[in-house]
C-alpha cells in the first residue's frame, strides 16, 4: 500500500477547507423573490397590562435575495432591511435583537412561505404642553414596551 504524499494531502485539505463555507451556508435560492401575504398578531405576553394589539392582521410584503443573505420586510410588522440573518436547518431566521424575530420556511412545493416569530410593541409618550420661546409640539419619546406579540404569516410569490 502506497503512502499518500504530503503534497496530495495539502491540496486535499485545501479543497475541503474551501468547500466547508458552501456547505454551512445552506442558501436556498427558492426563497429569492418578493412574497406577498398577511401577517397576524396574537398577544403572547403574560402581563396583564398589555392591551390587545390594535391591528391584528396586516398586509405584508417580504423581499429575499441571494439565497437568503439579503432580506427586507417591505410592508408589515417591523419594516426595514435585516442584517442579522442566518440559516437554521431549512429555516431562514432574521431578527433585530429584542425587537423582532422571524423564521421563514418554504413549503415543499416552493409556492408558499410560512413565517413565525414575535414582535415587541413600541409606545409613544407625549409630555404636557410647552410654553415660552420653544412652544409648539410637546416632546415625544418612543420606546419598547414589555408587551410581546406572536407573529405568523402566509405568503405567496408576487406576480
């Protein structure tokens, strides 16, 4: 039995090292495109001071590109481009820490996109009337509340 040369072992390891990122990414080009549908909220917080969501169902649009490495919520809850994106098995996970998290999974036939996740509510607090040289609109402060809503959505490709 012949012993493999160091040169062959080196090139073999080099090839394997270059293929590992491709295997780990698990990009799914089937998600690429614009998806339209609806998102539905349901109260998940156990807090008694969290009122029922004001809008329970909202039209939504999600755009996915480059096998899931680019994602934007165009319309719906938590609109904007997401940069914290990763694959977990066959599920694309996107989030803004402590604000919104979503998981997208495509149906076996590739025609339906299912979303599950959560969104933290925001509240705007307005102080009393202002007077004097800087009178006008009272100052407003927006921030996150402790109220969490479960989010689910069903999407189809935009035609």
